[in-house]
C-alpha cells in the first residue's frame, strides 16, 4: 500500500513562497500519478496541480497557473509543489494524493474521489 506524508506548510505573507513536499513509501512512484488538492474551511476540496506517472506531464488549476510548479523525483519517491506569489485565497489544508497511472485520465485527474491514497495534509496560511 502506498503511503504519503506531506510537509512544508506554514504561515507566509502575501507574495511569499513555500515548497510543499510529499514523501511516498510502500510502492514505486513509477506506477502512480500524483495530485495536490486543497481544502479551505467551509469549501469543497479542489484540485491544484497534478503530474502524470508516465511522461511527467503537469497540469494546473487556472487559479494557480504561473505561480505554482509541481515536480517529482521518482528516485526519492517525492513530489513537490513550489508555490510562489502566494495570495490569501491560497490559504487551505493541502493534501497530496496518488492514483494508479492506468486510472489517470482527463476525466479523473481533478476528481479527488478517484484518488486511492492520501496524505494527512499540511496547513498553508497566507496572511499579513
């Protein structure tokens, strides 16, 4: 079973940066696509960014394009989310999740309920 653990959250001022990490264990990352999701208080969970397991293609929600960058290091079994120019509306709990590469399609990549494995989340607060 794949296990995921996020780290790197915290409090940052608007315009600042954070890098989230998602360390995986239990299975090779080669077989999974990874996604970052977030959930703010009182709001539904939403997809932020995802990266395929096959060719490393990356995808971003419109709200974070140009500011966030997802990357993966399969040798380290780790996925990263570099977040720049953070805004107060980025405040949320951030989760990484994994879906088998065979199930990763345009129809599923933003559907959080399709992902099989989840980390415990890390909190990001953007405030002055």
